[in-house]
């Protein structure tokens, strides 16, 4: 994989001495997605087939040409979590325990239509404390109809999941994915190596989908623009009907230094909604329908400094007219390479929380989050990510009503650290 300095020199005709003089260690995936608009596995990309083909290990000896297999282990610890019966989640919900977040295996055959008709597909398997957050929980139906992997829990906080199982056909500039796959919406992803920070943002976990089941077409319009469009059976559905929604977007590499990605989902997202947030089925089906939009801007400030900004907006209602999720906000990331082995990051999130799913009174609440973190790469396949995170609200009862912090505190500091070993 080319070094950070080499990628920038190739794109901007610059020759940066400081990085090129350092030992050669493969850059992490966040560097690729930040600087070139490539997000490796699950988010909108433009011309990233060459990046993806280097992921994993060759397994053509199994009889399938171009088959790649790989995975990673993620172990972590964080000092605080959300309050009991929280109205929202943030992934890391098992505090004060050294835990296995992700034991991840995947196999993938890329469908690359640049040389004619090509077929491929991918399967992912996950076990750990991130497992329950990645299952097809959208079709739980109040515990009465657990489909696909939603009931594969183990020991309370651990669980298994198969978050992706899809086939793909590509020809020329068009590729169509069909099956169960990760969403294209948003910037952060579930797979640990593809995020800079150990923890996740509030909006990623509460107003964005994780997975879809359906079909999604990718059309390369030009060297700098890619369009996406398809159909999904709601959100987080597994192989079961959980709604009918459009999934699509547009990725545009504006310049060598700047890219824009717009993604959206419009339609019926959830077949059965717990109207009272108490695990009790309502008198009728309270199907959730509406629209969700996300815009991500990536800007390379210099050879070492990158800025990413994501803006989300969602508006949904139930069939009885209840405003369910009326929410908006933004998350800004500032990432800086100290040298080839160490990178520093700052993340700031503002989330305006509205809708009956989150606030009973209907009064909007403003939630803020600030994270400072490091990425340490002692070897090519090992990354260590310490961080300190603060969550707070200026409103006196904001965090208490949402119960986002332990014991309803108005502000909370959390220390976390994890290690990811890729293989």
C-alpha cells in the first residue's frame, strides 16, 4: 500500500520529505477514506477496487479465483456507559470490563466489471459485545419473531451476528449488490479497523441504519462521480420484511483534496415500533416511515491534516401521526498524522434530539460530545486506540431525561482504550 506521503504526492504533485524519511508502515483505512474518499468495505466509494483487492489474504486455493479472506480481533475497556433504560445507545454499553468487542471473519470475492461481466459476493461473521448491536434487531417484533441472527445472544452482553451476506454482479460501470449488506449512510462504520476512534457517535447509533436487505446498484458516472440507488426491506431487517424504502446517494470527488458524499433513505423503515418504549405491543401496528439524509464532506488540509464533517437529518412518524424521530446534528473530525506510527484525532458532535422515541415531553434536547484520541501503530497489523470522551448537555434536565449518562448525570467523562489485531 502506498504511504501517505506518496498518495498525496501522486495526487497533488507534491514531494513531502518528512513522511517519506520514516519507516514504511501501512496506513490505516481511515487515512484512505479521509484522503481519497475510499471507505474500503461499506460506504460510498469512488474507484476503490484497487484498494479493496489488497485487503485480506488470497484464498484462491479453495477453488474460487480472487477470493480474499481475513479478519481481526478487537479487545477494549471503557470506564463508563449509558444510564439504565437509556432512550438512546452508543455501542459501548458494557463498562468497567475488559471485553472482546469483535472477533471478525470475512470472505469476499470482488465483482470488478472493468474487464467485462464479473460476479462476486461477501460474508461476514462477528462475535463479541458488538454482536447484539449488529444483529437484525429491526425485526424483533417485541421478542415474538426473532429472525435471521437477532436471537444469537450469549451471556447477556455478548452475541453472534452475520451482518453481511450478499452476492454482486458487475459489468462495465455498473455493479448490483443483492442480499444483506451494511448501509451506505453516514461516515462511521461498525468494523473497528475502519474507524479512527474506539467509541461511536450518538447519531451513528440512533438515527442511522446499520444494515439493509435488498438490492443496491452502483453506477460510475465519471472518474469523479458515483451514483447509488436501490430498494431495501426497511432498516436492520435481516432476511425478513421490515418495510419498503429507497436507498441511494451520490459521491463526488470535487478535487484531489475534497469529496462530498450524500446518502438518503426514504420510505417505511420499521414494521413494528414499541410506541411506549416499554417492550409492550401497542393496540395496532405503529409502523415507522419517513426520510433520513446524510452529507459527509472530506477535506485534506495538508499532507498530514484532514477534516471530515458529517451532517444528519431524520424525520419519521408512526402511522397514528406521532412524531417518532425528529432529529438533526453534525459531527466534525480533525485528524493529524504526528508521524507514520502515531496519529491524533479530535471529534466533536452536536445532536438535537426530538421525537417521542427519545423525549416524552416533546421538548427538544441538545446533546454534545467531544472525544480526544490517538492511533498507535507499532506494526502493520496492530493498532492501539486510547481516547478520552466527554458527553454533556447545557439544559439542566437534558441528559437526565434521556438518561444518556450513568445515574442521569448532566455530564460524564469516559476513558477508553482498545487494541485491534488484523489477520
